């Protein structure tokens, strides 16, 4: 039985800021179904206390050096999917905070220390618990020191002699960059602060640690794995990734259809299927009521957005065309938070168009389900998108995606052809607000043809992006990582 330790800074349902948490909460369940002994390890954030009602203390006072100081962590165990152990590393000095990584004012100033501690404590706990993983699967920069530790400070520990590492890049833009003096806090050999180690243009990059020292690297769609090897999308890491191209793979994220399924969604006003769409209209009316929008919009196209409000997500394009959209006979709803300039923009839109635009600057899981079920179209004009999950959720809910052809959006959405009756959404290529608007108008025109739109909705719902196939590909990556250890 393949023993996998899944190290992630966030995991649904315990803590979430984005799609990483969805992956970390659903992929282990799929791996377990394939016969893996999979265990998850993550920080015990303040919010976890509210979610993890049933938990037990496994270990106390695991001491971890961070620079000249030593911090002690306790490890609690909860469960995922009823049978997968989730190890929660508790150190109130680092994790007893209202947010995961920072506030609206910026990142926490001690994020380096927080995740140095987490990474070393995860390994120390394995030793304490006498758990010898075949593979440690690390996710994003917050876990990026683990591969370096395994090849240096912990290389002679019996638990890790056969342990391979897989590192998944969920977003190459977030690289864990810190001042050079922070390097000494890691405890790593001084020689690793170099061009062949963690040094990155005079700074320390924890992401680079993972790219240099992981046995296998992957990212969350095939196209994004190619894009990040280019100057346009690589955010300065393209050279390293190109050198490691033989160890770099793209595996599309799956989704959990027990959570996202319009036939059995606990959050929506009604259920519906590809055979009977009547419940979708009830969901649309309920969504309009939720946002205080007039019922007359129930017969008009309703466009939705659920997102982190950031330039990456294409909100500069949406900003350019919002007033033109609002001049059309349609409705618009948005759920998200992020950069203040976009908070200001959409709050202005809500005030200016109270009968057409519903805006909620927040994140609310139940409302996210209502948006997927109640909208007719879903907008994702991303500058880049490693995978994206909402376009996949939208397909299942027959909410037609309108996306830019980048990363996972390009891998999952095929452009609709009315003549051929093919496709599952609408795509544009150039990062340009006018092309985005033309694509929306093209979708709106098809919406007017009820027969064509009905057929398109049925086509959307026929796609299957469940985890099984992707999980099988991860098992193959784990085997490759183990083989590189030479055993």
C-alpha cells in the first residue's frame, strides 16, 4: 500500500482561501479509493477550531528550531471523508489568527517563520509517530522547504530514506519571496543560499526550494505546465522549469461531484438535471431574491462571477466593459473579495445599477452554490489560470462558461460552434476587453435561441471531471518520485 503524506497550507473543509483547499480536500479521498494510505497535514489555524469538532491530541511539545529560537507544536488529529487522518499542527504564536496568510493590509510579516516551522514540524511529527511515507506530496510555496530538508537535514533519518517528493504548483506567481537574512532561520546549510539553491535575485524564494529539490514537479493543467516554461507566464522561474522539463507534468484538477451536483445540492432552492431543467429557473429566482434584484430579470440572461478580486482574474478587462454590460438587458451578480480597487469598482456598480447588479464583497460557500445554479453564464476572463475550478462547476450546473483561452480554462472549455452544434462554452484568446465583450455578446445571441441554448446546457452537463482519472495519474507520479530515490 502506497503511503502518502499530503502537506498543504489549506484544506477544505478546515480552512480555505482558494482552489488549493478544494484540491487538498478532495484528491486525498480519491487516492484513498485507489488503495493509498493517505494522510493529510496542515496548520491548526484559528478557524479550524470551529470546523474540527471531533479531534484528538496525538503529540505535545514537538520542538522545532526557527533560527535561534525554538518553538513547540502540538499535533491534533481530525478526519477527512470519515477515514483519512488530518494532522493539525498547533502553535498559537503562528496560527491563532483570523486569517491564513495576512489581512487586507498585506501578508503577515512572519510568514517565513510560520511556514519554516510548519515544514519542519511536519517532518518531526513523522519521526515522533514512526510514520515513514513513501511520498510527501507538497502543495505551493508554504510547503516548499520540505524537499530541501529531506535532501539535507533529514536525509539520514530512517523514516525518510525511501521518501520521494512531489511538488504541485497551484500558482507560480506566489513564490514565497523573503529578504536574504531570513534564510538563516531555515537552518539549511549556508551553501544552499546560492543560484543552485534558494537564492533568487538577492532574495530567498521558498518556491525555488521546491523547484530545485523536489523529485517530481507538477502543475494543475497540461497547458499551464507548458505556459510556465515561458517568459510570459513563468514569473522568473521559467529557466529552472525548462531545465527540469523532464520532471515536470500537468495533471488537471478534478472536482468533487458529491459537493457540486445540481441534482443533490443542499444549498440551492431546487434540484435539476440534464433531463429536466425546470429547477434551474427556481434557483435563478431564488438567487435574484438573495441579491435583492427584481424578478423581471428571471427571463433575462444572468451573468455570474465568483472569484478572488485581483488583476490575475481579468478584472481589469471586466472593469473596462462594466458600464457597457449594464446598458444591456441583463443581470449581473458577483461574489468575491480581494484588491481594494475592485471592491471600490463593484460597490460603485452596485450603487449605480441597483436593479441590474448584485454585489457581495465576501466569500460565502452556500451563496457560491446558489450562483452556480442560478446564473445562465459564468465569466472567467483570466490573465492566466493554472486550472480553475469554477468553470468546471459551471459545466455541471449548465451555467455556460465564458473564458479566456489560458491554462486550465483552455484545457476544459471548447468554443461553441452553432453551425456544428459542438463546444461547451465561449472562449477568446487575446487579453483584450473588446474581445471579451464580443465573446459575451456572441453568447447572449445564442441565449436568444432557446433550442440551441438548451442543447448547449445539456452538452455542458455531460462532461465528467471527477477525480478518479486525475488521481490515477498522481499515483503514477508518486511511483516516479519513489523510483528517483533509487530503491
